C-alpha cells in the first residue's frame, strides 16, 4: 500500500521550507517592531544634521592665494563672543570656515570677535553697508549675527542668513551652507574694492531681476546699478550691461526717437573690455530693433510664420535631455571644438535651459565649421546648443528639428587690439533662483565663467553651495527615468521567472 501524500519525503521537505520561511519573516517583523519600540522609548536617535562638517576646499584656498599676496590687513569681524559663536550651530559653521581660511593665510587675514551688547562702539563705524540689490549705501543696525569683512578703508557687512540657503525662502528651514563661497567673495571684495559696475536696463519692461542673479553679480565683484539708456549716461567704470527678458524694443536712429539706444550700445561696445548680455525666452515678444542689433552681432532669433501671417517664436523641446515631463527644461550641450570649446572648458556640471527659444547664426556670417561664424571683425561662438533629438515648436506645432543654439557669445576685435562682447542666452529662467541656487546644476558657474571670459579677473567660480541633506533626484532626465523604471521593473521579473523555470525543471527531473 502506498504512503499518503502528506507522508512523502518531498511533502515533508516542502512543508519544512514553508515553515522556516514563515518563521524567518515573523522573526524579522518582530525584531523591527521591538527595536522601533525601544528606539522611541529610549530615544535611540542620532541627529546627523548637526554633525555635518563643511571643509574649505583647495579651490577656495587657491583662489584666495592668488589675490592675497601683498595684502596683510584683511579682518573678519564677528559681532559676538567666540563661546556664543561656537554654541549656536549656524554661527559655528561660519566661524569655523573663517578660522580655517585664517589658518591657511595667517599673515594676511585675522579674526576679531566683539561683544556689541557690552561694547557697541567697537563696531559703530560699520553701521552703513552696501545693498547689493541697488548698489547704494544704507544705514543698518548691527546685530550679534552680523559678520564684517574689512580691509583698509573698505568694509562690508553681511548678515548670518547670507551664508545659508533656505527652503523656499523660509529662514527657519535651512537647506544648504554657502559660507565658503560668501566668505571668499567678501574677501575678494575687500582686496579689490574698486569694483567694476554692471548696469541693469530697466526701461524696456524687463521682467523682475531675480534676487539670486543680483547676489551672483555681487559675489562676482560687480557694483550694481540700474540704467535707463534713454536718460542715463553709462557710468565710466561700467564694463557690463545686462537686459533681462525685455518686453519693449530699443530705439534706433529712425527720425522718430530723439535718442538711439542701438547707437549708444554700439559706442559702448566699441571700447574694448565692454560687454552686453541679453536674456530672452520663448515668451519674449518680437522686437524688430533689438533683434536687428543682435543680428548685426551674428545672432538671429527663430520664428515660424503661420498661414495667418503671424510670426511665432520657437520653443525648444527635448524629451531625451529634459528634467521635466513636458520636455521644456533641458540640458544644454556644451561646445566640443574650436574656440567655443575653450570658452566653456572647465564647466563640469549640467547647464539647464528652461522655456528656451532657439538661436542661430545670422545671415552674412560665414560658418567656420567649428561652431563659430565670422563676419568682418566679429565672430559668433555657440557655447551651448540643444541635443540632436530636440524639436522646436511654434503655435502648437513642431516646425524644426535642426539643432538650436541656446547660449552664444560674439567677440568683436577692436582697432586698439582688444575685444568687446555680446552674449545672448535663450532662457530667462536660466538666471533665476531655481537654477542658480543649486548644488547640482552648472548655471551659476557658467555665468561666473562667462564673466571671467568677459574680463572679470577673479570670481568665486566652482565654490558651490553645500546641502545639509537632500532626497531630491534633480539631475536625472525624463529619458533616464524611463530607462531606470523599465530596468527596475523588467529585470527582477525576468530573473525571478528564470529562477522559477530552473527550479521547476530540476524538480521534474529529480
């Protein structure tokens, strides 16, 4: 008589396997429950954020070393006692960074700590400070959180909040530390107090100049001024004019306007060392005079004319290189050959263009075959362009699959042997907080690098903010997300299926 099924060897083996699996899972669950209960009961937690260490980078030391030679009177003044600074974590980070910098340059930089509550007169001479958003000196009340950088007759007052980046502007939610970059920029200001002026045009319906762009210009060593080219003379020490997404056209010498802004800009750019930087986007209205001026400098903005005779500006979409599902927040491809590649060399992080329009070289310019185009004394370089799979849209339809330029720089060789420049960025969002205030995107370094190419000798390029912690995956494109999703969904399923097939085959043969 055959034994019952429950008594067979295979059945006993299978039952034991199931039992052991159930016991193992139950043990793991019970252990997790027990450990969680004990952790909550006895506070078995470690606050890792308070233990974060922000070391000063060699890049910062190298930058400061290049400008501190011959300077021996830089002071970093804290408006509180050292014990108090060490007790509060936010002030301790800044103090520790300053201490590390002084340790590397003890002959050039020193630290002072003042108790402004007991001895307010010790810092009273620093009660006016520069407002980087306006370029004006304003009265300010020094606080225990004030940090002052002094060299000779020059000084600059910072607040502790300026050394940090906050979540959505909420000063109670620290997101990243910016102390290394801010202190380095402050020291650069101190040893080079005669800063060049950057003029921001304000008479053409320019959209709001993002404060992060203003802070970046200040960190780069510029004094900020606003200018109405129709009324205001350009300051003598101005070497850069910026127009941020203008919505009204410039004037030309056409017998209608008394003043030609195009002629003013041409005269400004005839002087070597001067530059003009324009930000536009897919929503920037058509401006005949400004676009003719840019075309003279080798840059043409792209339009599609519909059957109704209306011209629509291009919108560049690249789903394969986009950070968003709509495909309009894209990585620019840096130049890889010729002088254009030299101009962007050293930029290692992805540069992002959101809501970008398309640029191309203008008629009359000869293609040199290396991403540059020449007409007489002017050469236009394509610094960044869209990827090979990008498509330009207009009026809701795909109209062009040619590669579009996203950031250009035109150099003019002047009769004195020097150069002047016109730069055009196809994305106004490029220079906003979303991308400038980032530890992973390269927009800030791209602008600082550009300022260096335009003649600014020292900028804090490469000194990035340092996040306390981040769970965001902000550098993966939508195409990469799709590949990872498919990989993680399909590969495990295939592996499990293959293993199951092998087990079934082996059991049948057993």
